[in-house]
C-alpha cells in the first residue's frame, strides 16, 4: 500500500514489535498525540493493513518439540483435488503455514508436533492416506536461525 506516510510506517513498525502498545505509548514512541495514533491505528485496521493482533507462544513450554517442513505432491492436478487438499490443511492445527509452489513439489507445509512419533502419526495417518496426496518428503528442522512475522515497512 503506497499511500502510507512516515507516521503510518512508524506505527506499523512499533506495533509489529509490540502489538500491546496503548495509544499513549505509541504516541510517545513516534511523536504523535494518543488521539491521532488511535485514529491512524483504526484506519490501518479498517484498510486491512493490520489484519489481527496475536500472542507469540513458546513451543517448548507447550510440549512441542519437532518442527518439520513437508513437501507434498498431489495425486492429480485439477482444481477439485487442490481444493480437497486445502480443506484438509484448514482443519489441521499443527500445520502452521502452507504454500502452493512451482517446481517439483506442489505444496510446502510447516508442521509442529510433540515428538517424532506424533510426526510419524501425522504423516502416515493424516497426509499419506488422503485422496489428494500422492507423495510427501519430510525435512526435520534442527535449529531455527531466524523466525519473524514482521514485514519491512520502512
């Protein structure tokens, strides 16, 4: 969205760092009054630039020990089959991200599980038996070097 001014971008940057900032705190941080910050924040929300506010949780403290990237090939490439796969993914809470791809594989999904047994169960009992899926290739993440949902707004 190209019609964002410098203050809008400062608001977005600050809220990405801490979505719990009050309008008073936001105003102090970027040099605007709380009422102006409130109006601008509301406008950014109404325009859909700010889609939602969320809390970042610690996977280890929730007993989630495995992160994997699973590449998926579909059994056939028609619109109906793709829709079946999309519907499958929408009901799986351990799928965090899913991307349609170009290249050898059709999709890449990021999956979190408690442990290797849970990952095996997910692959063998959920993905592979599904009618839309032909093949999967799984990569287990050893270490996360960078993880962010922040977008460059400057």
